[in-house]
């Protein structure tokens, strides 16, 4: 991520070495939330390109977003029943806006 220049846009990055349990277990999601001092809730959005990402989000009690532009198997990803699907990174912003709106 450092070579792409994207790291500056993240307050925290959780990798496989940061937790003993891995996706679809919610431990990596909880670790990120702990680092950011945020509680798990449906207003938290977790974007991923694998079924394990969708299940980790659901298992943590946060909103799952399936990133269809990065997946190797879109059908398998959709079978995990994400809360939202997006075809481009730009569409993620619309999900953030919808989740941030008061219900």
C-alpha cells in the first residue's frame, strides 16, 4: 500500500499478522474498530472482495459491501448475501452516504 500512495488515506490497516483469528471470523474487523475507537454497528461499512470479507462484516455486526471490481468470482461473492454491492470504487461513496443518513 505504501508504493501506491494510498496509505495516507487510512487511519489504520489490519493485516493477517495482527489477529490470531482471521476472516470470516470478526476478529480483524474488531481489531480495526478498536484501533479507531469505534463501536461495531450497522453504520460501520466494511468493503471487501471475498465471501470471507462479507461474513467477517456480518459476524462483527457491521454493514458489508461487496466490491465486485476486485473479485475473482462475483457469483460466489454475491452468494454470501452482502448488504450492498458496488461495481466501482466510486459507488462506495453512495453506500457511505446511505448508511450515514439517519433512519
